[in-house]
């Protein structure tokens, strides 16, 4: 008899594509959103390293629409670093969130896994995956969703659901309802048994008269044969809603933080959340200093080992400084993300901003915003290679790559 | 004869169009901006064009191979590793520009659109015998630019005055030069300004002459000037090769339509409209003072004025697009939508009205 210790688990992380998620511009103009650094690591690194904690993890698949070459380097580096096979699979055309999973089912089932995790790359949370798996085994259904309680006002942006308080069974599910249904929402993290593929297949065959049951090889699936809507299956509307209340789906509630990284401003908020999580799980990753040998650090701060920060600078709280950045004397950084190769000159102040790769911030200049993470100009964003000249003030603005600002600006988008 | 075209950098002022293609490849009057200049140079016997670029050389090189073959002219790139200003690139490309024949070479600024009277410029250059010739153009507000102060009869240049506060003249540098190879000896290989360093030197030695550019001139580096430039260009086309313009009951004023574009029934097109290759304009559409780029579709009953519709975009039925709306590549404006000066980045859908000018990322 196969004990649960021998059962393998596969994780699938949906990473999206370049023409989707234009909300993340201008940060996504020159880098795929999943590779944008949050708390010092690419966004997708956080769910990937959470998957590493799952016992008997056999494989991680990243599924998306980006060109293979955009992920090639990252995937081989992270496989080496974490010693777990990570592979990027490119969807040829939109299949919907469940259709995409189904499309690659042959590869996913190669290791004969007993359970399959499905995560969305732009979810920011504590990913309690081993705990979810244990709960799922007890429930005995075909799937378990991670859920969280939110404020009633914000709930309508998400999938709202109702769960049985005793059995945790998913009783009702509805996506972005107009009227209030529930303050429990779908976090976008799931664990399934392989029966999920049958459920997806049943949904797609219901929409066609002839229910032909064939195992389509992945090569055949790539042929542009009959373009029909049976290929397109959404997880929320087509699987979760219909199966709710049938003792097939269950919920696991997280009491930790949860956010979605849809806009650039949210990446600053999520950086803050992950940095505070590091404080609990791996405090050695965070920076410290008192101004004697190294800069004064207050609150949760990440400084890449190759970055140079002058001892008279004061950094934090909630600051991430990436590789090869140079922070000059007397600089003050509060609530910001400083990307690779940025140069910040003497006495400059950066607060509530994201400073793009290779940008330069002049002496006594000030880059600031109010720090309202979800509003369009709530966090100032400087794209790659933006030069802010000495003494210039940039307030609540977005500046596209390769611009030089020699006059102060406020509440502007600069193309 | 050789020529150098100063292409320079990122073309940020022409965003969102330059987010999809480097500026020289952005279409103007249905062909890539730089092709207008390369064709004009080929017509006066230039056999090699050097492009001084510092951005996306790979994208450029692919297109250039195509032009090289079609036009039978040699096109090479000189890549700046750091911005070299307006004269530095000449020094960088020195070996390509000097072929031992002693002939002068052209230098053009890629943002400029004009009638390119290059043959007249060659005659002018031979006649005065000086080291360098520069085209100047008359403008209404000279203090926005660098003014070239010159002797009216001979064209001999006395000096350059940058943004003069008091009136010193109304002719500005049009960005078209014809230079003897000896000019290259005067340019060091470092970031240099041709107006601030090189030309004043030559002028002091009485070797710089200016010719007033006949016909239109426009710097089309930003959308507003792009639209004005199209009007001037089509005006000039009406005078020089009217057969290229489209005529018909549904056409008003100067309109240029690519032969592969389709126009439906009951439309009214013009004045000052360019419709690119593969475009589809459905029936009942009104277009005025606008550019419709390759592969775009304008659906029935829509009305577009004073705007630029980017490659492969669509404008929905009954939509109204006006007042400097710029749609980037692959932008889809829904049916019945109104946009007033919206600037939309590539790969977007517009499903709600844009009531006042705004940037949609």
C-alpha cells in the first residue's frame, strides 16, 4: 500500500503573459512581471520557495504566455539554487485558468503525483502549503481552496465564497458579485487531486454535443485543429461555482496576510509584507546597522550584498535595495524599492517610490508620493535609466524609461 | 557620395509609437520616416548611407537589409556606445565617410521632414567653394531655436545664436548639411555639438555658407508636429507628384491611400489623411487630418480627426476619436467610445470614454 510519504506532489504556478496585466506598467515594459523583484527576490520566487516546503515535491511548472527565452535563465538558475526541477511551459493560446492546467495534464501527471498545487504568481501571502495539503487529505475532496476574510467593502473585487463552518466544505462560490455575498474570498491558491482533470474535461465536453473521450497528446493539443470554446475553461465560473455544495471542494482559511500584486504600487506594499515575514522566518536576510560601520537601518530592510550604502545614509523602514546600487552620503530612503545599478547621490530623499534599473537620483533631489498603494499615482514610479537632476522634486508621478527630469514635476505621467 | 543620418536615441517624445518601433522606423505618410531621407539621398547619387544610432541596432538592421535590397544602396550602422552629441557621431563614422574621392558628404537629422532639394544644395556648395554648407529655414518664432546669422546675398554664415532674446534673424538650422571631408579633421572623437563647437570654428574661417530651404520643413519628433508635418508633406506632394494622391467622390483635399488599403461605401476622407498598407476603412467613416497606420481597421460610422491610429489597432463602430488622440500599436477602441486626446500605450482595450487628454498605460 502506498503511504502518504511516497506520494509525489507537483506544483503549477500561473505566470500570465505580456499582453495581459498591462496594469503593471511601466515596470513591466522591460521585464516580465513575474520577474520583478519584491523584497529582493523576483515575484515568482516567493511562491516557488513556498512550494519547496511541500513534502515530496517532485516538480514545479511555470505556465504562461511569455516567450520561453524570457524565463530560460531564471528557471535554470532557480532549479540549481533550490535543488528542485522548475520548468517553464508556454501556452500556445488562451485556454482559461482551468483549461491551461488541463492542456498540460500529461506533463503534470508524468510523475504520477497524488496531489497538484495550483498557484497564481501575483498572489502575495504566507503560502501555508503543507498545512493546506494536510487539511485537504482529511477532507477527502477533489480540491481545497485557500481562503481569507476581507473587509465587506473590498470583497466584491474577488471571488466571494461561503464555507461550512464545521466541515469547511465549499458551499457557494461567485466571482466578483455586484451585491454582497460573503466576506470570505478566494486567494488563488489551490490543491487538487488528479480527479480535477476529469472535472475540467466534463465541463468542456458538456458544451459539445459529442463527448469524445480521448487522451490528446500534448503534440496534438498544440495543433490548431478545431478552434472551439470547449478549449476554454475558467476555474472560477466553470469549475468552482458548479461544484460548490457537492462535497467535492473544501476550504482552508489563512489568518496571515494576503494581497494581489496587480499595480506597481502594490509591489511596494507586498515588499513590505514579505520583508516583515523575513523578520520572523529568516532575520539574517535583513540588514542592520547603526551608522558606525554601516548605514543606520530602521525597520525591515533588504540590502543586496553587492550594493554600496554610505554609512551616513539612513535606510528604512520597508526598503529593498537591489544588486550594485550605490547610495551616497546623507541619503534618506523610506518605503521604497531601489532596483539594480541605481545611483542615489548625496542628501537625496526617496520615499514611497520605485526607482528603476540604472536610474540616477541627483544631489538634494526628492522623489516622493503619498504611499496610497492602489491608486494610480499613489507611489512614484521611475522606469529604467531615468535621471533625476540635482535638487529636482518628483511627486506622485510615473516616468517612463530613458527620461531626464531637469525640472520638478507633480501628478504627471511622463512618456 | 556618402551620407550620415543622425538617428540618435530613444525617441521618447514620439511615445507611445516608439514603444513598438525605433523612431526611424515609425511610418510617416505610409513609409518609415528614414526611408524618405534614404530615397532622397539615393536620388542625388549617394551610394552609401551610414546611420548613427545608439538604440536597438538589431531591430534597425533587420529592416535595413530590406531597404538595401529594394533601393540598391548600401546602408550601414555606426553605433554610439555613449551619446556623442551632434558632431561626435561624424568622427565615429569617419572611416565610412571618407572614401578618398574628396567628395563632400551629406549629414541629415532623422527627425526632419522636408522637400530635400539636395541637388540644388550640391550646386550651391560647389559655387561658393567653402568647406561646409548648411540648410536653414525661415520660422515665425526664431527665439525658440538656434538662429543662424548670415549675409543675405552670399549666404556666408557669421555666427550662431542660441535662443536669442532680441531679434537677430529668422533663419534656423534645418538639420541638413553638406560637408567637405576636411571638416572631419576638426571634430574630436568625443561628445561634441556641431552648432556650438564645429560650425563656429568653420564660420570664423569664412568657410560656412547657408542656403535657405525652399519648400516646407518640419521636425516631426512629436505627435503634434507629426500631424502638421503630414499636411505640409501632402501639400508638397500635390505640387510635385499629384498622381500619388487619391481622388474620388469620397475624397476631400490631400489624401494618400496605400494601394493595399480598402475603403468602404459612403465614407468621407480628408483633408490631410494618410492610410497605410492593409488598412480597412469600413463604410460610413469620416477621417480628417489623421494617420491610419499599417493593418489598422476603422469600423463603420466612426469619425476620426487630428489623431494617429497605430499599427493593427481598431476603432469601433460609431466611435469618435479626436484632438490629438494617439493610439499605440494594437489598441482597440470599443464601439461608440469617445476619446479626446487620449494617449494609449500598446496592447490596450479602451472600453470607456476618455473625456479629457490623458495617458492610458
